[in-house]
């Protein structure tokens, strides 16, 4: 029984540390403006789960809306857009990074 409990504890810990990529992509897709799309999605796990995203937005206002919604979303933290993405008013190729809250 002790051996079984140890195995079950190990399995439970393993699954609790897993990253639900489907949930992350679903949340981002729900808040992505209609005139915007993603071109890349890179997830890495170091101390925190970090995500780098690239994409295209037709308008700066749409990109600002995306930034605000990501910051309000309970799953994400440290949302960062480089300053140069705000320079163009239209047809913006953007990148951003964020972390997943633990």
C-alpha cells in the first residue's frame, strides 16, 4: 500500500505541474480582436511559464485593446509589448511576451 501511495503521489504531482496549452490558447483567442491574428506562439518553462507571441493587427487601437484585455485576464502577468509596436497607427506586425500566473 505504501508503494502504491508513493506512486499515486508522484503521478498526481506530475499532472499538477503540466501546462494546459489548450486553455492558454483558448483564452488568448477569445480576447484577440477580429482584425488581428497570431503568426507565432512560443512557450517556454523556466522558473515561470513564459510565452512569446507574434502577430498582425490592422489598427493600433485593436492592439491596445488586446494589451488591456491580457492584463485583466486572470491567467496572465507581466504582459509586455516593445515600444516600437506602438509607432505605426495601422498594419502593425507586433510581438509581445507574458507569463502565466502560478
